[in-house]
């Protein structure tokens, strides 16, 4: 029976399915309508595949108004597209459609998993457990994810040096050259990680969707002009004042943490604030920090002596039975940013946490301050856990320098306490 709107309207359903088919030449694909015994009217394209078997491709329900289904005209247009493929020699239409849909889904998945944003996600995920993760995440969120949302949706393989330049230029124009320099190093590392991970059997990063051939960040200048070494050191008077303010506020996890950092020769607060009870052995008078800096898969233990003023603080804080030694509420450690802000408040913005660490190293080697107990450059490096990445330090030199560290840090604490800063 011919396929027209009037034929469809006038054909009543029966006990068996009724088929209305458009007129066409033999061997051509045809648009057909099935009227079921229940009254449903469904469009199909009928054709013969390459094996000579008749097949049907469902197009949709019939609706004369086109509101809840296909009009005859719309069904004819869909059928015309498939007929053209059939005429071009694609006889297995159903198989072809399935393959195209699978390819489309794979392409969509590739676009999703291979976006610039997913590359940043993978990079940040790989930093899990490292003290630098918070700083990295904050800078990337503020200056890439939120500042360039459309760029984040693009495939990572389509990010160009010009895009990277635009990201960094915005920061430099805002007078944030140091942040721009940091962000450049993060982005350089993120793209390098994605490139390497395709061939690195030890990595857990899945990056097959990125399809990156070269690092677009490498083409941008290193911004070294914003990375000048800082050389601010406190005067002894300033350091004594800083020490005194911390002593006046004993009992606060933040103030006591900064005191311990100072007594131990200027330790990194990002490491010290993550000190746990199990990292302390008061019987042997030692504590262990974990230094993740550099290209290490595992943080390096940094063993330090527990001097008398440090012991007094630790004994008091261990009685709290908190998960972290320096914690305001027991469940989370004090955040390093809190220490940074407090130092700025104490100094009125004249010096920073990094300046205090630098000052400690300077004075530990000063014969006028330490007299005959001034520490050598190598010993100061051992105390502050920096510059210890050579082959000898990594593999052969197992000497923890504990005796020398204890001797110098005991004298250092007495020097601080004997300068009008009070006693523990």
C-alpha cells in the first residue's frame, strides 16, 4: 500500500502488522511505515544488506503534527540521507550507523578527557600528599580555571604558546610577576608530565587522550627577572623582638609551632606543622620531619634533636592527644598560610617567613652571635635540610650529624633566650 498521509490516516490496525511502503525502483532502500495491532505507527528504512538479507532501521514514531514524533516529510528527509549512503555503496547501513555512533562517542570522550582542564586535574592529582599542592592548586584555580574557563574546555593538544602567553601576560600586567613565574613553571611541568606519562610504565596518570606532541609552555620566556634571590635578613634586635612576641603568646598552636621552627634553626613551617606524635621520640630526644622538596618519589626523613625549649613545648602539646602536634582543633594541622600571615603581622610587613629562615642560617654561622659554636656551611645545610641532593648525600653519607646539630641548636636556643626574650 502506498505511503501517504491520507493512507496512514485511513488505515486501521488489524490483528497483524500492516506495512505501508513508498514507491521505488527495485533494489533501492525504501521508507516504510509499520502499523502494529496495537495501533502504533513507526517509520523504518527498509533495505537489503551486502549478504542479501532484508534489514530495517527504525527512524521514529509517526505524528502528523510533528510534536510527538516525525511527520511524513521529516521521516522522508531522514530516509533520504541514509538512501544516499546506500546508493554510494554502503550496503550495511545498520553496521555503518553503529560504527559512526561509536566513533562519535569516542571522539566526545577524547575531547572530554583530553581537555586542558583535565590535564591540570591530572597534574594536581599527582601532587597529592605534597605540601606544595595547596599553593599550586590555588594559583591554577585563580589564574587559569577561573580566569580562562573557555580555554580550559579546549583539548590540551590545541593549547598554543600564544594561549600560554595570554595567561601569563594578564598576571604581569597586574604586577604579579612572581606569581606569573610560578604559574609558568606549574604549566610547564603539567604538560611535560602528560607527554612523559604516555611512555612511563610507573605513572598512574592516564593521558592517552591528550595527544600532545610538544610543550607549548617551553616556547615562552622563563621570566627569570621575577625570580631574583631574596637577601633580606633580620637584625639581631628584630629577631629577638620576634622571639619575644611568640613567647608572650605561648599556648597557641600557631605561636608554639613558630617558636619550635625558630629554636630548631629556621625549619620550614610547611613540614613542621605536619608533625605527628609518632614522629617524636622524647626518649632519644629526636623528632623527624619529612622533606618532599625536589624530584623525590618519597619524602626524605629529616632528623633533628629535641633541645630543652623544644621539649617543653612538645611535652605540653603531646598531652592534648591530638592527631597533629600543631593543631587548633585536633583534626587538622595549622595551615602554613597562617604562619605566613602572623609573621607579616608581627613585622608590620617588613620581613617574611622566608626571611626568618634565611636569618637563622646566617646567624648560626656568625661567630659574633654563636662564638666558637658557629656552624659550618655544611652543618647549616644539614640543620635546614637543603642542598642535600648529591649522590653522596643520597646514597653514602648516612651520618645524621645529630651530635653536631644538638650542640649548635642548644647554643642557639640559649643565645635567643639570653637576649631578653625570656625563658621557657
